[in-house]
C-alpha cells in the first residue's frame, strides 16, 4: 500500500459516514471507511423502534425550525441535500418509502435493516471500501490531517480525513464518544456532550405506580421559570416510567432542557379537545348521572382507570367522597388538574439512553458549506460528532445525511 492510497478516509460507518463515502466515491475519489463494529450502520437498526424514521417529508426551512442547536449552521447543508433528496436516494436504492403522521418517513417494510443495507450498498457500489477497525488517532503532519491509526496499530493514509464517529448515545452500537476525543486531540473544542431526546426523571411518587401507562392524544407543555411563553407545547403520545416519563412528546421536550432542572415544570393536558368550560360541563353531566357514587368510580370514562386516583390526589380530593358532595370549587380544581397535571423534572436520563447527543465539536470551528475544519487542513466532520441536534420526527438522521453529503461533495480529489 502506497502512502497516499486514498483520497479520503472516513472514520465511522454510520449514517453520515456512509452517505459521505458514497457521495465522494461517486465523484471518482478513492474512499476508505473505518468502522469499529463488525457491522456498519448498526445504530440505524435501533432507530424508530427498529422501523427507522429516516427523514421528515418537509422543506429545509421546516427542518431548521426543528433543530435545537445551531440551526443556522445547517442552512447550506440542508439546502444542498434536503429531505426530498434523501427520499429520492433511498427509493433509487430499492427501498420504497411511506409517510406517516407528522410527515415522518419510514421504509414501507418498517424494517430499519433495509435502510442500513441501502446505505452500505450506496457506499460500496459507489466504489468505497469498508474495513473493520476502530480509529485511535487522526494522523497529523505539518498541522494537517493525513490519515488514521486504528487501535490495532494499523495506519491508513489519505489526503483528507472525515470524522463521522457519532456521539455518545447507544454506546453498544459504536457511538461511544470516541469521536469527541479524536477531535479534541486534533485541537478542536468540544461543547460538553449530554443526552438529547431522553426520558425525563420526575420527583413525583406517582410515576412508579403509573409505570407502563401510555397516553395518546394528550398535550405536553414544558414551562421555564421567568418565561411567559412555554418552551414546548405539542399534541401526541407519551408514557409513564418507573422514574418519570418518556415517549415522543417527552423526548422532544427534553431536547430543550439545558438549564438546571429546578427551572422547569411539565404540564399534561389529558383532554386537549375540550375547553375548560366544556370539561366542566362534561363533569356536571357525569356527576348528575351518578350522584350517589364515589368520586373515584365516576371518572373512568374521562380518564384512564389507573390514572384516576393520581388525578384526585393532585386535586386534593378523596376518591371515596360522594359525587353529590363535591362543591363547585372542588369540581373546578379537578378540571384544572385534568387540563394541567403537573410534573416536576428531577433529571434527564443518562446520555447512554438518549436518542442523540447534544454537544460535540463546536460549529464555529467548522465551515458550514463544506464541513471542513477551520483549524486543521484536510479534516472534515459529519453527523452527530458536531454540536447539532434536533427534535424527533426524522430530523436527526436528515442532519446526518445532509452534513455527510456536504462533506462528500467538498472532499478534494487531488
């Protein structure tokens, strides 16, 4: 093997790395992908609960609106490779797609392996090589990136290096934070990584007994002290866990929580389709129909059975009170609880449980058009290793594809 066998060496065979490899190889570059795991694109297999929500069928502007950190940095990359191009690519690779609620895009097969296999095929059929080997060091000469040394001591040389090693979420898939260490060793600043799109642990003792309760068509609101407008409010699904809450709504809300936990309150509207007045009228009808029953036994048609006692506790109403004894003030208090059941966040789930990682290589040290390092000639970045993350809905994979594509187009041939 000659010293400059490859035009580009890509560290990481995930979504960003494989998209970058296929893009660069189709431009005629000689490309090598080094992947620490035996199977490339392993993290994709666990996305979307194994179904892989690969993008969101929306405009680049809509993607940017759903980016939590550094959306402006992604302008060029998203316009260069928008969701429409992502969908076009995978369908050209033989993966039929479908669009579901919220414009979420999935393979028709509902099998994430089809997306993973298509990415590997895109890279290999374009001419890229993929080898197993975990990168231990980016080789620098004269301040420029010239290759990669793996943990076994093997060296691969090239004119450019792309760091696409992922973040710290799902470490068993190879996304173990090693990319941050490699970037830092090469002189880059790392914004401290933390979990984004994670479950939220709550202080309330009701959570363990409600664990497993899934709520649909509820509205979750995230409030921050000192702010009049909610940070987040959305209709959808969530569930209780032994430690707090999780599910799509909770994961999206967690991405916005970068202050101390004492700053926040969560409110669940169990009946978003009813105004407070309509809810009160509903309670009046239910109470009038069963005036001699215990309060705890007349709310089954309004709330999940397992949630009734918890709601009454929050409203400070005993479940064994007769309905006819409930005052207007108490009924109003119950309605307020149903429309805004409060939870107190205590902590975010650990980064290993996160869907994606917030933090990473600071984007001020990266060219947004090319993903090239502003500090180290020949070094590029793509995907989750950068300080970029977004809400749920296919947006994070779209960021990986867009930044991988930008780097793949920018890599020099000579």
